[in-house]
């Protein structure tokens, strides 16, 4: 069994990781660390986890103690703090899958400018692999540090990557309108996310300033000049899920056949599913699964493609993809412990 630990286990991503690890045939949870909850039972915070973990308690995030019983650690702390403690685990020979943004960027300056922090381990960032599994699988197999992609970025990059790479769409003028469930904001007390403010409401936020935009741009740039996208996130009055509508200009003469040929990159994938022309995914297709599903319509009149992409922000957008990365790193079957079918209801 692969021994797994979580640092920052008290958040929603921590809950999902504990849930996934319990049902995983190749992983066992050896530590769930949370400074704010240390000493209390996991079931005090999340009673549902008591059915699986009994009286197991949250521990202090002590690197020496945790590292003795861990082959891999999932770090889910605020930016910069995650890289700092993750680096200490790496130094002790423990593999690291980081769910913050700390190891997602190749360009340290772009990361620091986006998140307004100084990267504590630029040396380690050079070793890190961007953990978008369907695109970087071969690199992930050899990696000791993974930067787990963001939720909006996963939902946006997967459908766009093969189209830009193959030249069937233009890399200028891309517009991404994406709407996320409230869990995307994390487990925090903020009036903007409480029931009375969000129920029956729908709003844009972070317009022109959301931090995931630079991550999307970096990972979709294949030339010397970094591309620029217009990215607008919205808050949906649902608990979980992201639906992104993506607009891009097609290359001259590009047809549905060209689009489908580009998407053949994913023909054998379980968790990146191209549904084809006119089949547009819905949240209920993917929520509670690790699948990113995307379909499209060609707008011949305006020379554009309109893509609709859907994921569960807590699974393929966070904890599920982290476990998928873990499976690849340790040579386990990639689907182990991960749901392929959404709940629908």
C-alpha cells in the first residue's frame, strides 16, 4: 500500500481526498494534518468521515513525524505556505502533490506577480511537473513534485489544448466564461458565499483580474509570445461543478472533422471526454465524477467555435486529479479510486 498524508486536511479538498483515499485499493491514509484542528477527531469536523476513519484525529503538520510514515503528501495550504512545507517533505524523500498554485507555473516571475508572494522554493519549482494528467502523463510518471492544476484551468485547458496545438483555432481572441459552484471558494466564512446571498443569485466576479487567467495563458502558449485570453468567472448557486463556455476563432477552412481529429488526442482517455459536435455537457453529467467532458458547436456565420466544458471542481478540478496524479506517479492503474460516472441526480 502507498502511504498517503494530507497537510491542510480540514478544507473541502481535504475532505474529498480522505474520501477518495479510503475507497482506493492502493492507498492508505497515515496522517491528516491541520494546525487549526489538531487533536480533534476528524469526525468532529466531518461526521461522514467517522464511518470510515473512526476516532482518527487531525495531527499537527509536523514534517519529521509525518514523513516517517508517508510515501506521498498532498499539500493543500495557502500559496507560498504550501511550497514551503512541501519543499521540506521533498527534502526528506517524500513525493509531493501540491493543490495550491505554488508549483503550477514554469515562469516564477509570472507566479509571483499573479499571487503577490515570493516563491519560497524556486529551486524546487524547476523540478515540478504541471499535473494535467492527459497532457503531461509521461513527465508525471517520473516526477517527485506535482503542481496540481486549478479547477477553472482544467476545465478550460483540456478542450483548448489540442485545438491550439493542431492549429484548427486561432490563439488570439479566446473568451472563456466559466461558472463555478460555491465550494470553489473553499470552506470559509464569507458573507458573499452564504445561503441568503447566493441562493437564486448569479454573478460575475474577478472580472479581468482572476488569477487562473495567467495559468491558462501560460499552459496554452506554444510560441515565444504568451497568448492572452479574456476570462470571466461567475458564481453559481450550486454546491459543486464548473460549466465553462469557450469562444474561439477557427482557422480558415476548419471543419468539424478537423476539430474531431484534434480531439482524437483524448480517444483513449477516461477522464477527458470529447462528446463531439452538438453534444454539450451539463453539470449533472460530471458532478461527483473525475471526468472533464466537453462538446462544441461551429458558428460558421461568425467563424467561431463555441465549446461547452464541464467538471466537478472538487474532483477533476482538485482532489480527484490529485489522486489521478498519484496513481500515475506510483504506477497504479490510473482509474483506481476515482469515479467515472457522475451522480446525475
